[in-house]
């Protein structure tokens, strides 16, 4: 049974990376269909403003703390999560699991060409992985995409459309794709797997400053990044009111 912590309305799983992978592995073995979301502080801040998004995120089977901001918020609220579980890393762990146990994967999202390149790079990293289909996320023919996934007989689906579109897509289609046993909302992970976007150096990740590296690399994200201090300091005020 997953222990979930209430972080300003969001039910976040208090899991380590190994525990998250074990939970997924157990569910895949049982044949149960599950969804995994990876909210960060930016998404959590938006959810505070949009209760419907909170409800949507809470309908998944496991929401892991993708960013250090949510972990820090949990500490402020005296219900500390043990560690950050980055979605991009969890996706790689699941790819490793899929290679070992023979699960079929479909990659959906990113700009044209990104999913194909991510497939190539993942196949180099995991030579025996079985990626049975890809589709970019800028198609308007949603029925065709749905049919491609269905025909692929994929058991694991990476949905990388950005939040909240990817969570809405999963929530609406989870019960319409019986072949898929694991739906994962992984944001921009395909860009990183493909090599189109460089991951922050290890020192930034270890110090909890991955957000700073992304801001330095992509100054255009400045407005979006203001959600992080708003979420952090807003949580302090929230804790005082409580």
C-alpha cells in the first residue's frame, strides 16, 4: 500500500525511486492498469489555482514528487517526503524494467522527429528493449493516434504532451486502451532521451538546482519559473495559517 502525503491538496506518494519501480513492476505483473503522474512545483502551483487540476492529478494511482520544490514543501508542512523521484529518471528505470521483462512500449509526444530519435537512443541504451510504436504530440488526428497505440498492443505508454494535457489524455483514455497496463505522464522526457535537450549537470541535480540550470539554458522560461518561489513561499504562509 502506497503512503500518500497531502501537499496542499495534492496526494503525493512518499516513495523512493526503488519503491516506485517496485510498485510499477508489481502492478504490471498483476495485469492491473495504472497511471503514474509526475507533478513538479510548477504543476502543483497551478493545481492550487485550479481545483479541477488537483482532482485530475489525484485520480492517478501514483503521483511522484518530480521536483525538489514539492519535497521542500512537504518539509515545511512537517510531512516530509523522503526523496525526489524525477519523472525523466523513472522513465529510464521503467525502460530498463521493460527490457528485462519483455514489456512493449509506445512513445507519444514531443515535436515531430523527437519520439523517433528518443526510440533510437533508448534502443542504444537498452539493446533488447521492445519499442513498438512512436508518435509526435502535434497531431490533430487524435483518433488515428489512439488507433496506432491500440494496434501496437503496447503494455507501457509514455505520454509526453506537457501538463495538464498529458494527464487529461491519460484520464480520458485509460479505460479505452485495455492493452496498456502502465500510463506514464512524463512531460519533456522524450526531448532528453532524444538528446535534443541536455539534462542539468549532476552537481545541479544533487544540489536541487536543476531549475536554475534550465532557466540559464532557456531564459524564456523565466515567467514560468516564477511559480517556484510563489509555491515555496506560499507554502510557508499556508503552514502558518494552519
